[in-house]
C-alpha cells in the first residue's frame, strides 16, 4: 500500500493528507487516484459527513510532479482531473487546509474544494506561465468565477502568488489561522458535520451547479434538489429537536 496519501477518520470527518513532503507534495498520478478513492469512500459511508484535504510537512501542494511529467505521466485520476478533484466533486463537502504553498495544480486543487482554511503564511498562485505552461486544471476557468476578471488575469498572466491575507480579502478563502490550517479546518468541518447531511449535500449541489441556470428557471431547478430534503425524516427530526431543545439525531434519510 502506497503512503503517498494518508487517510484518517475522526468523528465523521475524513482527513486526506498528501504525503510527499520531500517533493513539496507535488502531485503524482497515484496520489490523484488515491484522493479520488478517498472521495468515493466519503460519499459511500453514511457516518462520514465531511472531508479535509491537506498536505504533510507544511506545504499543501506545489503542483504536478515535474519529474513524472517529463516521463509522460499526468497527475490526473481519469475524468476527475488533477488530484482527483478538479473536474469532479463528491456529494459531501470537502475543505482544503492550506499550509505553505498551494501553487499551480495545488492552487487549482484548493479552489476545487468547497471551502478553504489557510495558515497566515500560506501562498496561493498559478505560476504556470513562468514555466511556459498554462493552468489547465481549472485556474483559468474557475478562478474568474471566484474573483474579478482583472484579478484572475493578473494571477494567470504574471504567475505571481498572493498571500493568505490577500486571498481572504478577495474572498478566495474562508478563514486564516495562526497555527496549522488543519486545526481550523477541523473546527469548520465539525460545524458542517453537526447539520443535516441531506440538507448539506443538497445545499452544496445547488450552490455549485446554479452558476449558469437561467433566471426564469432557477426555482424549478432548485426544487429538484431540495424537495426530497423537506420531505425527509431528517427535516422532521430537525423540527422536533428544535422544539425539544436538544441536538438532532440525523439519520440521513
């Protein structure tokens, strides 16, 4: 069993750690496939409510493994893209915990997650142009949806990174922490995991997929995702728990 990605489970949270610190967690094909399998597990196991994706040794991910690239290897997991996430997402939420550098494909992997918690010293960027490459894992198409076109242009065309503080100001990340990013991500994941799993999954799906919905069809399209939530046993349990002033016992149905 390879140790390029480490998996741990804690209180309904799946911790997925890229474990190539000697290479600043540069992404390989094997690591991408291991992350993809971890996300399949996240969706398959009812007891898992949220995942955290992080990197070992003080770096999130420095991009693709260039040694592998020169040998003809691409760090993708089939149609799921770089790191097993940039062209696909699981039903349940994924939080990126970023220490050190999230660059090139590493940055694209971070913004492919649903939320980002970063250490104060983290750096984010798509420096591909400096290497004669292009940010084909989502940096040029997803980034302009998250920040202004002008900012996306500057990041892509200069290749210069931005600090965690600047990324927070731009709305790219959710929280900045002084210590290990994974600690802040755990606290955020626990807040997510405390909620109804059907409601969380439906909310994630609508927020992600509603970008291009026509205005006159928004409600109809949204109803396809949330109708079952309102009819679920969890919805009734949430109402009962509120009335009885207790924590809800979610069943995921």
